[in-house]
C-alpha cells in the first residue's frame, strides 16, 4: 500500500513524451548543406598531402597551406559572432622522437573559440577532426594523400559546425578544432588536452569525428548509410586505481562520464536527425586502435569518437593507385555526402543542446542510511543558469540506455524503486527544454 501511494506523487515520463524538438536547434540542423561539405573536402584534397611533416611554407600544398585555409574559414565565420569567436593557430615546435617524427616540426592546430554569453557559465564543449592525411607509409610526406574521408570528413564537420553555430548565442562556449599530427601519434590533440588541463578549462564533452563519410564496406560491398558508431570508455581511464573500489561497490562499470555522453548523444541525435541510428560501441575506440578523443580521455575529459559503421580499408591509409582494375586511395569520389550530412547534423544537434542547456546539478547524492525498497535522491542547483526543473533518469542495471524520466521542480525526490535493481541519474532541464548531461549520484554522508 505504501508504494502505491508513493506512485501517485511520482510522474514517470516515457521518452516519447519528452521528445519535443527545440525550434532553434531544428534550424541549425536543417542548415547543414551537402554542397558546402563537398566544397570543403574537395579543397582539402587539392592540398595534395596534409601530412604533418609536409611543407608549412608552400602556399598551395602541404599541411601549412591546409591549416591556413581552415583558419581563413574560421575567420570568415567569426564575422557572424559579434566578436565572440576568437580564431588562432595553436602552435608548437616538435622535436624528433625516433618514431613517427624524424625532423623538427612546426605542429599547428587551427582553432576557433566561440565564447558563451553567460559570464558565469564556464562550460566548454569541443568538436574536432584531424587535418593531417597519410598514405601506406606513415612517414611518406611527399606522395598524393587526399585524405577525403580520413579525415576530411571530420574536418568538414568542424568547419560546417563553425559556419552554422557562429550565429548562436549559447550560455556555454564551444571549441572548433582541426588537429594536426593524429597519424603521427595524436600529437595535436595531446597538445590541446595538456593545455586544457593545465589551464583548468571546464571541458564537459569532446565530440571527435574521424571518418564519418564512408558508407560502403570494402570486403563485402555492403552499404550502411544510416548507422553512426559512437565509441566511449566504460571505466574512466584517469585515476582508475583510486576510483575502482567505488565503481565496484556501486556497480557503475558502465557509467563513466564518457559513457553518459554517449547515451546523451544517442537520445539527442536520433531526436533531431531522420533515419539515423546511433550505435553505442562499448570501447574507447576500435580494437587496439586510437583517435584524438583518447588524448582528452587520458586527462579525464568526457570524450567520444564518431565513426562510420563500416571502414573501407581500400580507401584508408592507401597509396593512390589502380591495381587489378581496382581503385585504391582515400579519394573524394568515395564519400557518401548524404550519409556525411546526417552524421554532421547529429554533431550539431548534440552541441547545440549541450551548449544551450543549464549546467549540471551539483552534489547529486543517494541516501543509504536506511535499508529500504525505495530510493531517495537529493541535489543542489546548478552553478549557472536557472533550470525549469530536473529529470531523474532510471534504467535497469542491464539496460544500455535510460528507460524512464521523472520530472520534478524540487531538489529531492523519493522513488518507489529499489537502488538494488536500478541505476539512477539526475539532469537539469533548461527553461527552453534543453538537457544537461546526467550526473550519477554519490553516497550521501
């Protein structure tokens, strides 16, 4: 009887009931343009090679010309921002390492920082791709390395997001960056991640795009132009030894901040992008391989990788050639621009919803002082923004995604569900209905 009474005061909401779209975000998503994406990738291919060790002085070819072009695009779009977008080249001289760098190299990351309009909101959200390209020999800096998909597709996502979102006025800030040195062991992303950690930047999400434009499997020819993979770590890499006992005690092996970000991406991207299936992959990256988001994971920033469903190894890390009447090489003719467009729409929807939301609830805790089949949660208001309320999220322990939402305007709630059987989290809901990232409760003292 007690729990049936409690249920009268708990408003469970199915996800279909909270699926109302934000008109502003719909506008941004609809602005993604296939012709623009094609023009970006064609221009990137024209630089002949964007190898990290290629020329930085040639005005028409090499990594230097490519990064200057990206800087120019960012500066063009910065004109839409009322002075809030700062554009610069993060640059550092790299010494030979005896591995994938054999000469003193000027490493440069073209970057645009779009400052949020709320001075009290310190959150930063980051979208990235990598500018450099390669052929079969990772040290070959001379040969034609078009890099249309790896990673012209990811860079096109960054540039298109900068074009569209430069006009926005979100409370939080966004970084748009095209990393150099990814193929030479993630050098550019390490450079920025170290800077972010050193300067205490509050980066709450990194959306790394690496190969998001190919829809056709090389071995079978099978086409999948509707599934986008999102890779995320389950256990937090940073300070895992210190966190391991708490993770084990609370059963949170599937609930790192990066995994919460992946769940958020699935919900928001599928809400705004038609005929898109977001596939969460329970790995930080592909099997025994890595990408630029890993540099941020290693410093404790929630980070994921967006990647097409099929990789085509005939058009990845290959010398451009025709062999046995078969074309090899990462050429723009193998990009599926409709598929690429959907994947970039997903990025923009997620970035906009995150940056438009209020910040996360603070000090989310679960009561454990009494043995009970109900669960009591409490939290404090977010550091920035005035929320309309909060969603308490609920899922079975074996469910990959959140299954129910409970809306409340209070700072605590008692739910007739056992903490033994469910995982809980709390997220803020902004005045415009945008959602913060979820926060898993700690143990109340």
